[in-house]
C-alpha cells in the first residue's frame, strides 16, 4: 500500500498540492498517495488524529491552521520554532513533529526561479499572520538590508518583528514616503478581493511585487502592474515549499523546474 499524505486546511478544494506531489513521486520513484482534507474551523486536531489513526504519515498544513499545528506538535524544527507556525507535519513518529518549509520555499523561488538578489534588499512584508511568520526569519537570513512588517493590527506586527533582530513594524498609514526593492503580500486579502490602502511611490526602480496567493489575479498584483512594477504570484513558492516537505518526509528533494513550468503552462 502507498504511504498516505495530504494537505489540510479550509478551504483546500483549490489546492494544487496533490498534483505537485504526484509529479514528485513519479519523478523520484517514491510510492505515495496524496489527498485533500478540508477540516472545519474547530475540527483541526480531530481531523489530524483521524488521518493519523488511519495510517497517514504526513500533512501539509495551510490556512488557517498553521499556528494550531505548531501548538499540536510535541517537537519541531528550529525554523518552525522561529516561525511559531507549522506547515509540514510528520505523523509516523511517536508524537506529531512539525517543520515549516514556507520560508525556504519563498527564498528559493525569489533567488533561483526569479533571479532576485535578497542581499542588501529593502523588503516590505505585508501581514503578520501564519504566512508572514513562516518567511520572516529566512528572509532576514538571506541578507536583507532591512525588513518592515506592515499590518492593520500594529501590536501583532510589533510582536512578530520582535522575534528577529533588526526587523521593524508599522501600520499601513506609516508607509507614506517609504520605498522598497521587494514588497511581499502575505495577507489573505488576495483571497477576498481586498487590498490594504497603500501609498504611491512604494516601489523602488526595478522592484518586485510578490503575491503569496497563487492562481488568481489579485488587487495587489493589478496595483503593482499599473505602477509599472514586475510581479509574481506564489506558485513558485508553493512548488518549492512542497519539494522541501517531500524531503522532510521521504529523504529526497525532487527537482522543481519541470513541475513549475507545467503549472505555469496550465
């Protein structure tokens, strides 16, 4: 019987993770089965334990459960501990163990797939939820000159910024007059068709606007294109973090180029 894995979240019907992991398994010769689990908002732990009791070996965790997944784990990797969020659960140990592959996935997409230099970059990270938590430390470790977290709820942004030396926080109204080499939208606004109020002049020459949501033309991407700025959605990050999860589970990191190209072609 194939080893069982899945993505868990709410919603997950749109998730491309099953297709991605099927391609990884085919390319590496690993025998796995990968599905989707849409857990009710108050039923995450029960859904995890049910899947585990049925022989499930691992889960990718997406919105809105990354913080709850972290609290469920008996142990985690250093990067998950730094993020206080888990997107990769290992269930074939004595107790659930967690990792966070979001940050390495984003950094690899930016540097390898998109050819962006992060060393010395001035970065704006919009949002302070689970998505932002997972990528903050890896962005700082990649050599960013500065990282500013902007969030509607300032105390939450301030608390997140305090975890990493040199990172600062502000509300969106304080962005006026500032400009950045890389602006990352880590909010869920792209899923709801919303956009925080952003000032003009936010992008430096040659800047990149990066939307973590994938598969849709969000208001953030439209705004950046109207300003003449290069844009990217989060499809590359999705593929790269999935490859890192595959490595955690199976001990082998699959090549990502062909999978990402196929998704882009779709």
